[in-house]
């Protein structure tokens, strides 16, 4: 970890100059009204990744029943983490998130999707390959889920319905603002 003025650069040493510096985010799906599971996963996450910088409000997850194996009623929330991270660390985060999911019980009790956010896009990691996903390494794929275009978040034909709805845009914009401040501070300290 390296500190440049107001920016914390995680694992910045030896980073390739073309490896973008991004905000680390996590999209969580948790059973509605189950404080114990929420507390449990928060404790696990804090132990592994530290305290989040931002936590979104709980948003009812109602646009698909794909995750009914976790619980019939779910809520979505997001965490973002302080500092900037190399985008190339995304596969490690996804592998670690799969391990953390398994720590919640015999059957998966939460869904954790790590991703990155910068000035132009939201990228999510996945263990499932699809035509629109690019293979990174270690069995992990990535997709650009949303992009920032003409002042708004835009989706693609493959974007998950809840991300496509726009209900997360306000929180994503706050984190994008965090990225802009930290990115500016980092570049200002490097080039001055």
C-alpha cells in the first residue's frame, strides 16, 4: 500500500502503467430481514477486506428469481472500499468472495459479486463464461455491466435487469465521485 496525498494505492508497487486504478466495489445479495446473516458476512468481509468506505441502502431485489436458492426474498446492497486498486486484482477478489460465500453455511446464504468502478464503467467479475464476458485468469471472467455515457449510466443487452433499472445509479455516482477525487489526487502527486 502506498499513500500519495489523499490517495491510498493498494498493491501499487510493480503495477503495470496500463493497469487502471479503480474503486473496489462489492454487490451483495442477502436474505431480507435476517440480521444474523448480514452481521456474519459483514464480519467476514471486514476481516478480509477492511471497513467499507460507503455502504448503500438496502434495495429489494425483485427483478428476477434467479437467486431463490439463497432465500425467497432478497435485498441488494453495495460496499465500496477506500483507496484505488489495480484492476488486475479483480480475479483474486472474485476467488476470495467465493470462499467467503462458502463460509456462511452449508448452502450459500449470500451472493457476493466483486467489481470495479472508475470514471467510465462498472465491471463485475463472474465464474461463468458468456459471449459478452472476457476471460481474465484463474477461472474468472469480467463484463462491463454499465458504462458512463453522455452524463448517465447506460446498460447493454446483457446487463442484469436490476442494474439496467437505474435504481443503483445514484450510489454508483457517489462512488464514481470518490474515484475522481482519489484519481486526481494520485495523478497530481505523481506529476508534480
